[in-house]
C-alpha cells in the first residue's frame, strides 16, 4: 500500500496534473505506470534515508503487503535522483541535519507533551 505525502516533490514532467493523477490512479488500481515513472520513498530500512523505486515494481506480489510512504514522483531515475538532492537540501536547511522524517513530518507544538 502506498501512502502519499502531500505536497509531493515532483519533477517537471510529473508536475503536469494530468500525468500525476493518472499515475496515482493506476497505482491505486493495481496497474503499472503507463510511462516510465519513479517514486522517492521513505526507506524501509531505518538505517537509510530514502529509496528510489520504479513504480512498475509495485506490480510484483510482495509489494502489496508492505506500506510505502511516497514523498516524490519523477518521470525518470535521474529526475528522482534530483528530487532526492532537493529534498536533502531542504532537510538540511530546515533541521541542520539529515533528519528527513522529522523534516517531512514535523511534530506540532501540542505533540511535544509539554502540556
């Protein structure tokens, strides 16, 4: 199952609303991407930050049983690598470290338990 983080990091080709909607719909319906597409996901391994996966990999049986958090979409592997670079730069600028999960899902003031 894919969880979509909003707003997604998108390359120029995927930034077209029609292409993005088609890609998401196809994945949710268990179909492959109609054109090359790659997702940037939070890594399944806690020792890694992010992973780039071809969206057609999600047609394989093993992928349906795990949760994936998509943080970006690109029309090529190179585009996905550029999104990773941008995301890491944004993360460093905001957190001062490579705390990607903290950057993407910041805790609200009320979540701190300060009362």
